[in-house]
């Protein structure tokens, strides 16, 4: 953490901010301030350079053409690579998740080079689009409760040996590979297909990002009644519709 403030960077809100994903940065800010932390939020548009001194970087979803433009600009910029090399934490959703991998299929139907920050490869699914609520069990190593979110994607993402699946689905499609995996992560970089916004539905994930950025094992407790009501509501609705 730099300059006694937690620097939270929202990457390309003008290109990658569908399905309420901007809510993720709002939740991280709130969870940090509830613990008495100073937060410096930086919204970086696609015509601006990515700062390399951030602590947590958040990337949302987007349509196919904005996804391609974002990937092109992030590759040229190089700032996110340098930030990760400096120890920054990255959390990405849907199109942002695919961009962090080695490659994905762009709006022209061509293979587009990703950033290679996660060992995943994304292709285009041939079947029905993956749409709907998801319930999944997050990897036990992360010590987090059940994941709830909303997916809307055509992509299929394969997790390589240098990453771990973020969760295993009970309901929904997740990565779309048929093996029950959802998302992927390594030590500092996380990707998921979950919208919601996912951190509002799962505030403990936001707390995990804070702990990693602060290099601490625990955070002071907070009043989570509102978050728990939202979680329980969405989990009950998904279960009833299954």
C-alpha cells in the first residue's frame, strides 16, 4: 500500500463496465473505509495510461468490440503487467477475465492475444449462451463461502496448469467447459464470469482482495447484515428456480 492510502484502480470504465460491474469498485472502497483505511480511487479511461502504483485493479465485462479495443490498448500500455510485477492484485470479470488470459476470440471471429497474466485460453462456444444465476463452491484454499453471481457469456475458458479454478459450480455453467469449473486465479490475479455485481453479492471476496493487498491475515469485523440479506435472497432465488 502506497502513501498510506489504498490505491484502487478501475480499468477502462468507458469500455468494460456492463451488468453493474462498476459496483465492484464501490464495494472494495466501502469495505476498505469500514476498516478505517484511506482509499484513493483512480478511474482510468481507455485513452489514459494505466498507473503502475495501484494496489488493487478491477476490470469489468464488455461487449465484443470494446473487449478487443481494451485488449489492444492494455497490450500497448504495459502498465498492468508492471503493476502485477510490483505485487498488485487484479480482479476481473467476464470480458476482463478473458483479456487477462493468453488469447480469446474477438468480434471479428479471430484469435486475439490477451495479456497472459492468467494461464487460461478462451474460445467461442457453439451451443446456447450461458445465461442465468450461478451457485458455486470457491476453492477451499481461499477460505470463502459459496459464490453467487449472474453469468451472461458465449465464451468457453480453459484453465491451464499454472492457474487454479476459482470455484466449482453447483448451478450454472461457469467456464463453460463442462468440467464444472468457474473462473481462475493465481497468487495475485483473479478472473470470473460472475456479474451481480459479484463483490456486492460476495463481500468476502472483496475482503480477500484487501487482505492480499495489505498483506494481512485478517481484517476488523464489519456490519454485514445488508450484504447477507442480499446473498441469502439471491441464493434462495437461484435455488428455487433450479
